[in-house]
C-alpha cells in the first residue's frame, strides 16, 4: 500500500513538472513571436518614414584649391591660370573724421551767418566781412577770374564729397574669400543667421610682407620686393647665383602658391622680374 502511494506521488510530480515545462516553452514561444512582430513593425515604420522624407541635397561642389603655377620662363603674369573670383563686396570706410570736420565747418559758418543776420535785424550794423562780400558780389562781373576760380573750387569740392559718399574707400584693405560659397548672399538676405557671418580682410602691406618672405625662401634670391595692388602684384628680385630663368620659374610658382594661401576674394595678376645685382665699380 505504501509502495502504491509512493508510485502515485512520483507519477503526479512527473506530470506536474512536464506540464510546467510545456507551459514555459509555450510562453517562450509566444514572447519570441511578439518580439518578431515588434521588430517587423519598427522596420515597417522606419522604411515608411525614409520614403516620405525628402532626399538630402547634394553638397556644394568644392571650390578649386589650387591657384595654378606660372610660366617656367619669362615674366610671370598669372592671368591665364586664375580661377574665377568669389564676388565679395569691399569694406566700407566709416569716414568719421572727414564727416565731423565738414559738419563742424558748416555749423560754424551757418552759426556766424545767422548771428550776423539777427544782429542786423535788431538794429546793429553788419559785420565787415559780410559788407565786403556783398560789395564784391555786387560789383564783380560773372566772368571775373576770382568768381570763376571760386565757383570751380566749390564744384570740385562738391564732386569730391559725392565721390567719397559713393565709394567704399579703404583701398589698402583687400577682402578675403568667405569660408563657404554663398555666404555673402546669405548675409545680404538679412535673416537671423546674417549676424554670424564673418568677413575677413588683409592689409596690402601685410600681404606684401608675407609674399616677400615666400620669395626669399626661393634658392638663388638675394633680395626681393613685392608691391601688392588691388588688381596686380609686382615682384622684383635680385639673383646672385643659379640661372635667371630657373630662379624666375621657381619664384613665380612660390608666389602663386603664396597668393593662393592668402585666400583673397579677387586674386590679382602677378608679374615677376628677376635680374642680377649691379656690379660695384672699384
């Protein structure tokens, strides 16, 4: 009897364990199916969002980095191998000093004239300079030399002031290329990002010193002078050894590379002259 009860207990335990194992396997299979469904749903949503989003715009073409090398012999001009220049506006001069001087002179003359007119209206005699000026204007004819000279001087002064008002000035400052193409156009739009645009420039004297240092690194160059203009750079060098054509070719290539590294918005033409130093007479 005890043996039968023990056998029945073992059979019940085995059956319970088997049922628990089947239930655990069913739950694991159900979890695996749910996970696969979730992954499939995520992949479907990602593919749908990717198809609905607009295609990414292609990056702008990179600007050519090489400025080009000059001719091997002869005078280097650099006009045939210049890349298209980036359109960048020049820096405008504030001109505070000229504007202040003109304003002070006009204010002083106008104040003196108004004071004299008010004094005459109150019964006092006019100033001598105004009487003299009125007499001269009344007695001198229009074709008088002094009248013509004064009118011409005033006309030249007016034209000069108009030219100053319409030109940017700061001729000694060369604008440099912006970091990205189209930055200047974005700055002209006046949007929120316009204030973050950085404009750079380099002084012509500083650019000449940089190019002179590059010229002195060329073998055979004893002395060099570089004059930087707004549209042309003139380099003059003295060679004390090596052939002149070889020195000229190396100097032309070095200066072209130096101009490219300056990053100027308008790349000026280059002319190179190399000669031997004059022999001292003893």
